[in-house]
């Protein structure tokens, strides 16, 4: 089976890692952001207009050091051992990075993530169709919804940004759960 996997808050702990940089860039106290559950992935509407400025100021420098979920490398390795093709699809482009592929390849290497292909695009659903993906694993409801509309099964990785959202997507909280769902074919 071809499986697509997102990076931020699916393989990594991006929400908490980026929070101090969001506080610095937007000149807001970190504790306020923590209390309001705000980080890079759910900026308030009034900050969205400067989101690209934030990305350009920090991403090339800080993304390679993003900490990975404790079981991420094991989970991806296990999927590959089970014979699945792993395509990392991330919403990273030249608009946000000097070189999204170089930065992302370095980050994945730092996390010990083995994969078959890397795609950097905002249109993950299109990439899933082109790569004949059977399952998308992502923490973004938007990306899961778009893939689902194309007939692609999804697993929504629970994250701080989506934890209070209601959804019909099957939720997973760790890579052991991902493996269980894939092995039992308990996906839709």
C-alpha cells in the first residue's frame, strides 16, 4: 500500500517547539499563547497576514531541529517493514523556505525517518492522487478532508491544534495506533 505521511505534528512535536518563535516574532508572551493554545499552525486571523514573514524569518533555521515524536521513526520503519511505500507529503514550498527540500531532508535525517519519496506542496490531495496513495496520515483536518473527497482513506493524527475539532476521520494519537489501524485495515 502507498501511504502518505505529513511531518509537522504528525511525525514531529512542532506546535510546542515553534511556540517560543511565534511569541518572539509577534511580540507576545509565551504564557498567553499557551493559555490560548496558539502556535504556528493556528495563528489568529489578524496575524495571518504576516504568516509568510514569520516562516521566512525562522523556518530555514529552526525546522531541522524540530523534535520528533518518540515513536515516529519506529512507526515509519515498521510500515516500511510491512511492505508499504512511504511518501512524505508536506505543505512546504519556496514561498516559506529558501529550499524546502533541503531543509526537510535534513530534518527527516535528523529524526531517523526512512521514506521512499518526499513531496513539498500545498495541494496534498492532488499529490496523493498522483502517487496513488491509499492512506493519508496528517494532523490537518483541511488536508484530510481534501484527500477524503478524492476517495483516499485518512488517519487524523491528534494534535494541540485539532484536539477540540469534531471530525468523522479516524483519530490516532501515536504511531503504535497508526500501525494497529493499518494492520487491521481499520481505516475509512
